[in-house]
């Protein structure tokens, strides 16, 4: 009965969306066959949403492509890869709710254990560390780009990593510092109101560069990924999570999550700003990062938890390594 109800609900959601025969971004000039195929391995349940604007959402363009014409993979200035001004205003308005588990960031709180499971697994495998020890990331320098209120930075610090959390919204950093200072295990986190580009100018380098649910909010994904790559040491790790630009993501991540279930504030996401796994892989490859592994996040409405999956049609996360210099 439950599965039938879920199927019916899904069908109703899809009926609200105009069918696009080719929803994927037209990569006519991109030769994806040259990309290294990321490792795919089966995932079992591990457990748990994702973050978070007004009027009816934008409709996917007929015939593919983007609706605003702003997505570019070519040259751009350093500043163009920073958060869009509208995104800064949006997140500043809800900054004080970062640690409210029932607030606008509830989806992120629920998804966090699953995100951390992937990060711990991939980083421990790459750096040859024991994922079962109390502090599996000890000795690693990690930067959390777009750290928000610190809901990812803090558990990374508890796992032993030396963490730097950066965010372009001052209010986010203030909240993150206040919360981290309440626990000796997290009070060592270095929080700064800055951007990845500024850290590159300072010649900072890290063993692992992490940017979760950030790239869909930047003006130039290609330049942003170049900055992430510049922050990683040779053979260092990069972990990025985002939302696939598919018809299914429009139906679930926008129509369902923002307008029907109201998990997220309306207007949180713009469908045209999402990247497909193929696009992200190619962007990272051009930034000297080879994607080694990719997994999807799948939500189970019966348990209220997220789990890692081979299904990357909506939410997905990628692990890559920086090419040797």
C-alpha cells in the first residue's frame, strides 16, 4: 500500500511538469568519451536532507539548455565564481536558523550523516586511514567551502581533521564560531568570512577540499572548481555534492521539496543552475581533478532517512583527486 501511494504521488508530481524530450544540457562541443569513468560501487543503507526561494519555480526549457543563459564553462574572472549576490542575501536572511534541526536547514541536518559516511569512506581509502578508529581523519587538513553554520565542519573536526571553514556570509561565520566554541573538540576550527578565491591568493593548501551543496549557487562553476583545485595539494582530495539537472530533480527537489512538502523555502534552488554528473566530471577534469567515485543520495519517506545509492538522478556526491603536478 505504501509503495503504491508513493508511486501515485510521484506520478502526480511528474504530471505537473512539462515533459522535456531532452532535459540534459546540450554538450554538443564536449567529448565526454574522453572523461575518466568514475568508480561506481553498490551502496547499502547507511543513513540520512538537503538544503534548502518565491512564486512558481522556473520551468525546464523545452529542448534542453538553460533558461537564463548564465551557465558557462569557458573563461571567466576570479570574482565571477563567487556566490551570486542574490544567493548571499538569501542565506544571510536565514543564517540564525542553521542549528535549528526543525528549521529551513532541517533537510541538511537529516542528510548530514549520509554525507559524512561518504566523506569518511573515500578520504580514509585515499589517505590509507582506518575508518573505524575514533579519529579517522586525524592528521588531515580539510577546508569546508561554503560551511554555513558549521554543521559539516564540526563533525569533521570531531573525526580528527584540522578544519578551516569558510563562507561568504558574515552572519553564517558568526553563528558557526559561537556554536563551535561551546565544545572543546570543535573550538579549534578556523572560521573565516572569505571565499575560495581569496584563499588561493593566500596560497593556502589542504589535503582535502570539500564543497557540499555550494556549486549550484555560484556564478561560474568552472572557475569555482579551478579555485577548489588550486586549494588542494598534489594528489589531494576534492569532494563535491550537488543536484542533477534532470526532469526528476525538477519534480522532486523543487516542485515536491519546496512547493508540496515545503521542506525548503520556496526559491531555494534554480533548476537551470544544476549540473549533470557528466558536466561536473568534465568541469573537474579541466580543473585537473579526476573524479574517482560518485554516489547518489536517496530518501526513504517511510524511515525519514537518506542513504547512499547508485541512483544519481537527483542528489549526488563526487570524490576526486588532484592530478600530480
